[in-house]
C-alpha cells in the first residue's frame, strides 16, 4: 500500500516539476507593476522603481 | 488475518469426565479424557494424576496469586481451520539478567486433530504445534535451524520454568518444571526446541494477531494491544523496502528523462543583447531604456543577465521588464560586485562580475528593459552588457525534487531497520551484546 502511495507521490512530484518548467516558474521574487506609463520610453528617469530604496551591500575583504 | 472457517463440522460435545479434587474437594473437569495425564485443580492448583482411579495428588501449590487466563478453560473456538477447546493453561518464566519474563501457554485440544498451543506474551500470540520431522541444526556465530526447507535464525536460548498451571495436560507437569528453550525465528514463524531430562521436543509456531484469537474464541471486549516487537512478529515493512526502492529507481529514471527533455526542448532563445557604459562621475540621468524585443510562445521564463568589467567595485542595477503593449512591468534588482587582492593568505577574490535573474511566467508580447545603474559617485566607468534570454530552464525544481523523491524510500528503510532492530534487541544477538 505504501509503495502505491509513493508511486502517486512521485508522479505528482515529477508532474509538478514538469508543469513548473513548462510554465517557466522560478524562485525569483519580482514586483509586478501595472499600468506603467508609455512616457517611460521617453523619460526613463521618471519611473519609480520598487527597488529605489534598496540598501546596497558594499563588499570587499 | 482472520480465522479460516473450520474444515469440518465442529466435533460433537467432548466426553467430559468429572471428578472432585482430593485436595480441596472442588469439582475438576477432564475434557481431554483419554489423553490427559495430569490435571491441575483450578481452585487449589493441586496437580492430580488423571490416570489414577483415586485421582492421586501429585503436587500441591502454595501460590496465593491467581492468574486468570484470557481464554477460559473449556472455551471453544475455530482457529486455522479446526475447532479447538482450551483445556490447559500454564505460565512459564525465564530469567534474563536477573529479570523474570513470563509468557502464557494455552493447551488446545481437538479429538480429531490432537493438541495445539496458543502462547501469549504481552499481547503477542502464536499458534503452535509440535513437529514430527527433526529440524537440522546449523551451528555458527548465529546458529540456525532448517525445517521443511525453511531456515530459522537463532533468536534466544533460555531456561524456562513452569510457574503456574491449571487444567489438563497430556504430559507429566509440575510447578517448577525446568526446560531449556532454544528459539529460532523466520517471521511470522518460530521454531522452538525444548530440552528437559535429556529429551527434546521441537515445535513450530506462527504469529497470530490478538484480534484473530479474540474472534476465534468469541472473547469479550478487544484483544490487549501488543507491546513492543515480538521475536517472530511479521514486519509491517516486509517486502516494502525493496518495492519502494524499485519504484524510486523508476522515479529517478523518469527524473533524468525529464531533465534531458527540459534541456533539449526548452527554447533558451537569446532575444536581446546590447552593451552600455555607465559613468557615475558624469552626473547625468543614469537610467535608460532598451530597444523593444519580442517574447514569443507560452508564458515562460525570461533570464536577464548583466556582464560587467567591474574591478574592486560594485554596481547596482534596478531593472524593469516592461510590456510595451499592456504597460505591465516586472521590477527587480541585481547587485554586482567584484573585489580581489592579495594578503597573508595569498590571492583572494570576492563576488563576481556577472549576475542574472530569472523572471517567472512572462507572457508573450513586445517588451523593453528599463535599466537604472548605480555606483559610487566617484567610481570609474563600468562597461556592461545586458542580454535577455527566453524560455530558460530553472533547474532548481529538479534539485528540490531529487531529495523529495528519495525521502520516502529512506524513511521506509529506516523504519524497517528500526523494527528489525527492536526485534533483535531482545535476542541473544543484539548488537550491544556482541561484546559481552
């Protein structure tokens, strides 16, 4: 009985992987913005990025 | 398991002989009449000679504590194809490391099939019969016995004494009888050798669930739950370990095939590439937009890569992948930093000159990128190349699925090993006792 459950589990898991690949899912967190004005093409500086206040890490040993 | 229906009609009511205990005067019933040699009075526990006309007293007992058999003497039940009547009951005890362990034995009688035994230890039951053929004993580090082509591994040897008896027995029985018991197991069966007075008897038992016993003898309530793992208790994982690993093998093959298919069939199409220079000292507007490019096909991933020539510096890029038609945008950021040098440990580097982001499920359409680079205001100019690739596989799902596929078989294997570990922990061959 357990191995039948495992067969179902493995099929669901691999099916999920295949579906995720097909749909192009990824783990990146992106912010989706609606209705970006077309004027951005002419004035790129007018766009307020969601990441404008991102705190940068300044590296170096 | 459930009791099979009796192969033959229940035997007619057994011929019962009634007598009075010469020790206490209580009535004593003899059900196995012709076969019964000794009978122990249920009231005073005196052992009587059933063959003697005067019912001679063979032994009297001083026990104060009475044991109530779970199967009352005289009870009849259909078990393994025959109807049996419980006619005798004894408690036997072994000492292991000074600790007494007791089990119960019920003597069952069928006038056509003879005698059988039901043994019980902490809710574990065995249906036992004596064997006619002589098993072959094989000595070794862990001795074995072979009977009817079946190999049994030695489990435990101990000296058992009879510590309580009531009812009838077809042999001379006394309180304090001592026998050496050697148990061999091959679950669900157990082969036992009892040696007493220079004679030995082999018997074979098969594990029976308490529920089956309860159903067979129509006992009230429910069978007591079995405690721990018994020597010949069948493992609930038997056969499952190999089966689940076989399935896991198929699943791994499917995993590899799927991975190969994804690597082969994913488009991985470069739809945009262009190089730029950002000079923070110039002080102008840093942000820019790229030319439009076409993303085709089903909603799929888009990889945005940035390759720089940074040297002991950092740059932060704010990106927006904007759909020129709908105005929908995907906002994300990427920091690129690359440092290197030399110290007392030798050469070192930190970070990298390149980075990328995989944007999930981007619908088809015409898109452009808005890019806003940022650096230290006094930093040297950076030369960077942006590239956009459509339909890029994310192997992360594969690497997550791989351990998830293997966890259940490992879990079943560990559980199975734990079950067997508990079984053998109680044996003479427990791992911790090897050095004793």
